[in-house]
C-alpha cells in the first residue's frame, strides 16, 4: 500500500490529542476528516469498494509532510547503557534459552554490540549452534558449540572471556541430560574453547539487548536478528567463570547465587508491566519492546498452573520475531479534536498528493469527559476490533486479493486468531500499528460480508436515518470508568460482534443493569472471551485461549493465565460468568466457513404472546418470519454468522421471554460451538427481560441482525422491531418484572 497508517489513541474527547501516524510513498498527504458509512441499501457496493463518506469540517483537514516508514517487528528487551555491561578484560554471561524456531537465520540471545558489530554477543547460528562473539578494536574472536540446539528444549548457555592469550570458552547444557546421547544435538553438557586474541570488547553507548541485535539500514539503526523462543535468568559476571563454575550454572536456583553477578535480570518480577527488574542493584533495569509474552513457564517449571502459584517457575519471556505492539512511526499530524465535534465514529481520509493512494484511519470521538450529549450510548467493541485486527489466517486462506490483504500477509501482521511463525498463539493485539480491517468498506475474506468496524457502521447509519442522537465510547472507556459511564444514559447499545470482554466491563454492565439500565444486545457470540487490557500502556489487549471453546489455537500448558491481569483465561462461561447471566443468551453455533452458508429468519416463539412483549412486535404481522430477506452479512436471514441461545442453566433469568427463534441452519454449513457440541438444537433466540429499578434487556442473539437493517430502505420488520424496542427503552416509563411463581 502506498499510503497506510494508524491513529494513536484511537479514541479521544474534544480538546484531547490524537496523532496520525502514516507511511506514504508520496512526500505529502492530504488529510480530510470524514464520517464513514456502512454498506447502505442492499445489495451495496462491489466487494472492496468503500461506501461514500461525508466530509467533516475540522482543524485536522490539510496537507502534511510524509514519507515511507518501516515496520520493525520482533520483541526484545533493552537495557540502557552502563559501563558495567560493556564486559571488560574478563567477563562471563549466562542464560537459559529454549528456541522455538530454528529457521536458518541468525538469532541473537544477549549482547552489547553496536550496529557496526563492535562489542560482545551470544547468538544462534543459522543451523542452531550457539556462538559467542567478542569484537574489539584489535579484532574479533568467536567460539561456537560443536553441536546444535533442538527446538523446544531448555538449555543453559554460559560463555566466558579471559583476555588475550587466555580462553574464549562456551558451555551449553540441556536442562536434563538425554538418556541416549546425540552426535548432532546438544544432549549433555558440551563445551568449546578458543584462544582469545582481542584485549577486550569495544566499549560503546549502545543499549544491551536481550533477544535482538543492533542493525542499520537506510532508515537508521534498528533491532534485528530477533529470537524465536524463551529466555530466562540472564546474568553477567565481571570475571571469567571457570569450567566448573560454568557447568554448575545449570543447577543454580537463585539469580544472585555465587559466584556473585555484576548484573542479573529477573523476568518473573512485575509481570504485569513492561519493566524488567535488575536484582543486584549494580545495573539498570530493562524494558520489553514489542511485547514478548510474559507469565510463561521457565526451565524449572514443574506443572504449576499460574504465576501466582509459583512465581519463580514463570521466570521466562517468550520472544517472537513477528511480535509488533507499537510500530512507533513518527506523527504525521497531531490533531487536537475540535471542541464542537459531535461524538461519533469518524475516519481520517489520508491521500497521497502524487499517487492518489488512499487509506482511512478510524477515529472514535467520545463526548466531552463527564458530559452527556445524547440519550443513547453506543459502546464500540474496541477489544473485539483489536482481537480480529489483521486476521492473517483468513487473508492467507482467501488469497489476500486486495491491497490491504496483501499488506497484512506481506508484513506478517497478526490478530488474536493467528499463530506466530514459531507456531505459538498470538495473545496480544494493539492499536499502535496499521490494523487494515478497521476500515469502512472492509469485507471479511471467504464470507464477503462486513465485519466488526464496518458492520458496526450499519447500526450507526440506522440510528442517523431515524434521527437518533448517540454518544460513542469504546470498550476501553467502559473498562476504565465502570458503571458510572453507562449510568448517565437511558439506553446502551452493543456492537454487532461484542465478543471480547474484560472483568471490569462485565462488572460495569452488571452494575448498570442492576440500577435500572436498559441494554440492547444486538450481537451474537458476545461476552465470550476473558480479555485483559495492559494497564501499563493502555493500548494492548490480551487473550489466553484455553478450555472448551471455538478457538483458533490453545495456549501452552501452564500458560493459561493472562500476564496483564493474572486471571485465568478462556471463556467467561468457565469462570461462572456466562453471557446468559447478563443478556439472556450465549453462544450456540456459527457458520462452518463454507461460502454457500446463509442465515435464517426468526419465527415467533410462545414468549411473543405475553403482553409484556407486545411493544416489540407493533407493526409486525403475527405470522411474519422476521428477517427472511437479503442481508449484508451471510447474504440472507437476520439470524446468521454466529448465533446465541437462551439457557436457564447458564443464567437466563427465569422471567425472561424467548420472543422468537431461528432454527433453519443446515448441518453442512453450520456447526455448534465446541462447548455446545452435546446439544443437537442449534438455534438463535431473541430474548427480552426486565431488570431491577425499571430496566430491561433486549437480545437478538445474532451477529447478522444489524446487517438486515438497511434492507428495503430500512422499511423491514428487523428495522421495525429494533425501532420499537429502542423507542420503548428511551421512554421514562419503568419496566416492572412479573412476580415469580
């Protein structure tokens, strides 16, 4: 893509600052704030065509200098320069390493070298051997292990330098000796010794790096040769360890154990931050870059299930060469959001002045802090947007046919549905990078339907069509501000696929409903995955996939707890907080990724005859199938893509009314959720129930519901039902729950 970018933060209030960070083949770009639209009247534009957007007057609009920017992937740790880290005339280094992908390329483990190669470094060669390099003003010395490492095995690596005429020594030992030794793989302690010729490694001011090495290209210095695998317990000594001391390092149980190190970093400390604690007090702390996985098992892990159970067994970081938490592009434009700009979803249209290439960068403008500017609150499902952000697996499967898809695959961008190049699951996702499916006009590969951001625009279009003013916030706002945020509003609306929820978000919804709030759940597969928000930076969400669930990958044994919060990951259902407790319905099944799949209409259920629900069906015929017409999502039927059902055993309130049900889901195109495989009755339920304090919940249990709204110029029974419910929920008249029998 000749023009691509992102906004940081993605959401702000009037008077707050948003940076646009753009990479452009053109030296200048023209930026225009626009109000994007959904797909519009059916059948809508051809796939890949962005719907028209309305220009908005803003101080942002103008021409800005720009240029090409690199994407620097690869997680690592940086430790600021300190002379104690330079090595000296005699020094040693030690660490534990578990490589997960030996892919024929050099990978750095630990070192203090500049981009020209001066200094010292432990690394892996392309064929998986350990190399120790010392480069000084008078030359370069190297020593390599005689045998290679094996993937997914822990090794204790120790190297020592004792000055010119003495030894350059290396010892590599597996965590435990193999029963049958190997001639090619390190299966028992192996060593190598070379004669040192240089006086000392060159001193410099470059930061020490763990899991990366300094490089330089036309854009400047950067960290390359990043490592795929785990590292634990790095230590630096101000003298050359003897062979006996090197061999004994494998049995050490404390980072500060004798011989006393000059520096040592404990990856088990403060796992919910980006900080890396130095434990001797003689050297600087480090900082993780590009978010290596924390809260992962180390070389002495013995079957524990969480960091809190045994912190010293979770003393590793898992690095990946394709980690990307922050592209760190310079700001192309710093925009103070206009004071009079109404709350809503916008996009910065960025166009190259020479090439004409265009990208649309999403912006959520929330109302001014502490103020309400509309009676309706739409909570944009930011956590779900990020979870699905850059779904490379689908792009690869579908052939990445458009420029955005090609950019995702060519640059190895990941979503929480992808696996890293070493096969481990991607557990972090951030907005500080291009997220190419957060764009107006995006259609999901294979399905050809709008999804997440582009699907949510259809609901906002419908609200504008009917003249409803709405305030917009994101999941992150709800997470941070709790029930006090929705409490200001008469009605709160979900997004179309609000799947990823944090504990504070569930608490906020529960508090809102308990105080008389009114919630319209216009989603399917919602309130599903336990999700964490990294509190230290605030732009990264985390998921650990474990347990029975529809899941793209599963976490490694012992690594099911979120590093950002410490809580167990997986489904909220397995934490006793099933969606049925909050919205009456929970995930039942989904389309089986077959291109021929379609949705289904709802048909009235016995609950529709209850006088309490009469307002829902005003203007809709008693025998009318609901949503039996074309849909932007899955082509046809208001119940589609992923659907939910009521279940009293999982928390559907006893007084809840099942108003309508969809059941026409052919087995060759649909499948039950993994956790629902024992149930033959795949269905979507529309549910209504009252809550304490005069509140109520209306749930559609379908991702495709809002995709049906635009049919026939919004003159259809899905639109009628949605409007009936919203009008009643906006009314000050309280809802009164029936007496329980």
